[in-house]
């Protein structure tokens, strides 16, 4: 899906500005687009105003993300020079390409997945060849860490999620291509991501391949981190492989704990199973860091369901948790369900859960004060231990003399909400 608009440019684009919205998987896509732009001889600049080509990689996950994407496109249109090209790509372009083409005359091209950006001197010109974004090369990481996407799409049918409708079925990369990318990035920390990470390789007839992949990546990077693990696929073998990397960080995609509501979500599990899995992880590795995310106000959510989730959050004592207001997505199973929850009640429940988790996170962070921890220095004065995923969790404030990209042992001296201070 994608298209261009009529009109001519005076000269081919030579500089570009790329703005990325949404999840880490989008960031990987942007990195690969940058590799393509660099191969075309283009150079990055620091703002839309300086660029010949402005690209906005959008998110379409929920209403708020779509609104942010549109606002960002309009802001870029105002900032760019009159003769610069503006291209909208990413999930919003893929999912709503036709609508965007008419609703956003400011954009010169709406480029969904598999449609290369138009870089030449003309905006029109017929069909464009498709390309495989998942397997495009990318430049070495500019930071000490890097996301690596191991698969595209998802084979699950969660009632609230539209991702399979525009990202398609799961399509795992080959083991060799992932390892080669990890080696080329030369990052100190590699963060593996996918829509359904633990099921990597299943579509290739290689169920359980994620374990061997984690081991291979860990042999090539000082830190290996995994994001988005579906709880039913978190096997003992995978738990052991994660702990063996030295980064016992578990991002579990739970979404709720009420069994009836989870079935309405077309999801596996229930609170008791989740609690037992968390206990086994902590028995295996007492210092493990755990994160999850939950949907508030899914159709049919009762006060009893909400109370169950509150009790679970209190008992689980997760290091990190995010709560999202239910957003009805066109074409999903949830849109046709009865039992809609009033918006004001959703907000009330979300605030109650967020306040509880904020208190838990503060407590768990304060408990680390006095400990010695190994940090990766992301930039001057700031780094992370194994407990913090990049761009998602809190950070550790560090002495300014530590070199970017280095590992250092420091002592945590104070906690300030989600962040820590160390010396």
C-alpha cells in the first residue's frame, strides 16, 4: 500500500530527517530505512527544516498513537522547506493508506510496508518495486545498545489487537540473518523484539528456536534482553537461557488476570498461573526484574475483574507495569462485544492501578539503594543496569566522567521515583 502525488522536484534529495513514533519494532524499521537512505548517498540532519526529505514513521496501535502521528506529520509539514519532500510511512500508512492520501495533502508520499521511499527528482512515475524491510541491512548502532527485530507479524488473534490485519502472519527471519545483523551492529546490549518473540521460528517449523537464538546472541553481545514474551511460551528452558545471559529481565505480556475476561480477549492464562510463573522465575533468580502491561476497560470488565487485577498487582510486586485504556480498533473481535465500560470508569480504574504500581515501583527502586550494580553507560551521566530496558524503564544517573559505551560498577546512592542515582 502506498502512493505518490503528482508534481516535480527541482533536484534529488540529498539530506533527510527521520522521526520515529511508537514501539521499538518501529525503531528497527527506521534504522533499516536509514541504511537504505545512506546507500542512496543521503546524509541525516537534525531537523525537518534542514532536510530535503522528511520521513515520519508512524504508529497506529490505539487512538492516542494515531492522533500523535497525525500531529507529528502536520508539524513536520509546517517546519520543512517548501521544496522538501514529506513521506509518511509505518503502521498508520499501512493501515489507513488510502484515507491518509486524501486526508493529508501535505504529504508527498504515503508509503506502507514494502514500498520504498521515492528519492528521485519526480514525485510520480508509475509502479514502484516492493522491498523486504524486515531483512534490509542497517548501519551500526549509534548508541551502546540496539533493538533487533527477529520476526514480523503475529499468528495470534487477540480480541483487542489489529496488528495481524496489517502486519500479517508471523514471518520469522533466518537464524543466520539475525546473527549477522547482531555482529554488524557491534552493540554492547542487544534487545530482541517481535510481536510474539517467544514463538520465534515456529512458522519455520522450529518451535523453541528462541532458546538457541538467545544463546547465540549472548555469545556475541555483553547483554541480551528480550521484550514482549507471551506467558504460555515462557518455558523453563527459555527462563534458564534468559538468566544465563546475565540479564534476568522478563517482559511478560499479561494484559489482565481475570480468566473470564482473558477468554473474551481471546488470550491464554489467569492470575493464579501468572503468579506461579513469577514465583518460579524469582525462585530461579531472586534478583529478576519483571515488567508487564495491562488493558483497562475491555468490554465486559466488571468491578470484580478490576479488583482481581488490583490484588494481583499488589501481590506480584512487579518492578515495572504499564496500564492502557481500552481502545476499540476497527476490524477486531472486541468491536462487536457488549459490555462497554464508560470512559470515566475506565479512567478511574486506570488511575487506581497506576497509583498502586507507582508506589510499588518506588518501593522496589528504593530497596536497591546501597547496592553495587553494573551499569552500561548510555550517554554522559546516564546508564542502566540489567533491571532497566532502554527507552522504557527508569534510568540511573551516573558520574559524568564515565565513558559512553563502557561498563562500570557503581553504588546506588539514592532513588527518585523510577530513577536511581549512583556514584
